[in-house]
C-alpha cells in the first residue's frame, strides 16, 4: 500500500487552522465574560471566515492569514514590546505560509503529472 505524502501536506494547514479556531473558541468561552467579549467574538469570526476562504482558495486565504498576523503585531507592538505578542502571531504566519506553500507545491505537482503545455 502506497502512502501519499501529498495528502498530509495538503491537510496540515487545514488541521492547524482548525486547532487554532477551537483553541480560540475555548478561550473565548472561558475568559470571554469581560469587557472585551464582543472584540473576542469579532476576532474569532474573522479567523473562521479566513479559514473558510483558505479552504476554498488557498493563496488568498493564506495571504489574509499573513495580513492578520501582521496587523496583530502592528497594533499590539505599538503599546508594549513583548515576546508573547510574537508567539501569539506566529500561528497566523505559519498557517498562511503553509496554505501558500501547499498551493505552490500542488501547482508544480500538477505540472509534472500532466507534462502537457497549455498552448
């Protein structure tokens, strides 16, 4: 039986994004009864929509994940420089990069499989 590494590479960013969504929802449920509950819901909803976009169109969704991570760093670092903010933004950069790499890798894989020009 042949093991297909392409499926693992393709499902890795989807699984990581789903884990981040579940952790965010659990944190929102546990710690969300404070003043920033609506902000937490909006953040989680934007992550959910970005994940759905990335599942449908990988390069656009991956780019949105990278933009969200950059925006988080810009807004959080303006107040106080702390390594915790970088660790909090790292999953967004990793997920976005994996979605884009998956798209590029699958495109090259299809080119080598087909071997036919588009002309």
